[in-house]
């Protein structure tokens, strides 16, 4: 098929049906699949039951062979996708109705580029405790074009800007929520690094790897993915500031479960719970040095 919309899931079905609906309601005239990759080996909601109730040939279900850690869970999902173009969502996110059509237009405009990325937008589910003033609302970070202006960017000047915080981390061409890539890009990552994902943040690491691997990438100035913020979102939960003793209790219980079951995390990634206190810029800087060491290239002037 043309596109694979990849949704790695672990015991999280609260909004999954709505997420899948946004993937099925695309106005794209070509072919695509919605790949549900179930990594739920601990007790929890049955993702397979939800899959069976949907009854749509575009939706495909796979189960990981064992209880995989975060990086291997995403790697397994991506490597089992059938599409020529690959993008991933979380279980509380969604696609705008013209997303696939606009991605294909961007790939056609610059056929030599392996990556198309776009600006973020957020939707705050009713159970979101982070921004109660924005519950059940959409938030756009940047100004954007309704038609979706398409441009080509050189990656090397961007690396320094992101690493030093000149550009915000959520504008990185991350392979989770923020970009769509050709299959060749995945093959290139594995060939050059020996793995699909590394570092402490799946989002930021893949964004940095993309910038180091590709000379040019395509930017589409319109949000195509709606990033969900809810109680099932692990990253948003751990970034929420601790204001009460009850919330501290939830945070400790949440962290304990990750250590006990390695839930969706592996040992280094769990450090994000601590690192995020120093701000996202610190994480970007760490991933920059991780990737630059892999490629033996430093794009920051030592002075």
C-alpha cells in the first residue's frame, strides 16, 4: 500500500477507537493501512477485542512476540508495516482528514526527499489535568497555511539551531507524530546505526537522526497530526508539575509501575522522568551529542 499509519499500543484503548476513525476517514484516493501493534503483555484492556469490533479491511492487527521495551516496540511496529510511506501515532492522537493527501503532495513535490514534516497541534481530552483552560480545545503552536505551503529545507543549518534551543524541540522532524518517511529512510537508519531507535527520548532522538542522515527534508506548513493530551499519555503525565500530595502519589505509583513492568520504557528512557525537570532543551542537547557521536560529526562550534 502507499501509506502505513502505525499505532503502537500497550494496554491503552480509552481513545483508540476515535484515533482509528480519524485514520479511516481520510480523503486520500490511494491505498493505506492502519497498523495496530499490540505490546500489551501485562494485564490490561484487550486491544484485539477492539480491533475485531471495527471490521474494516484497512485496519491490521499484530502482536509483539514478547513484552518489548519502548524502542523495540516501535521498531517491531515499523518493520512490520507494508506501506511505502510510514508515520506513527499514539493511542490518543489523530489525523486531520486531508493528512495523507497532503503528505503525498509533499513527497511528489520533492521526490528525492525521504522525509516530510509539519508543525504541531494539540487536542486536550476531557481527562487532561495539564491545561484545564484548554480542555476539549485545539491548540496550534505556529501560524500555518490553510492550503499547506510546501518547502525544502537544508538539514545541516537546522542541527545547530535545534541543539542550542534556537528552534523549539517540537519542531524537530521526529518520527513520532511530526513526520512521515519513506521506507528507505528506516533502512538507512538501521544500516548506519545498527538499530531503529536509541537515546533517552524516542521523539527527539529520531528527529536528530533524521537531520544527520538526510541532506534535505520537506516541510509542509500545516498541522497534519493532532497530538492528544490525556491521562493515557505517558509523556504528558510525567511533565505535569507536582502541585499536591495526591498528584505526587500518582507520580510515584506511575514510576513504580514502569520499574516493575518496564511498561513502555527501558532503563535509559526512564531517566526522562528526571531529565524533564531540567527542560526539553537539555534533552535535545543530550540527543544531539548521542547522534553526533554515532556519526562522528559535530555541528556546534566548540567556542
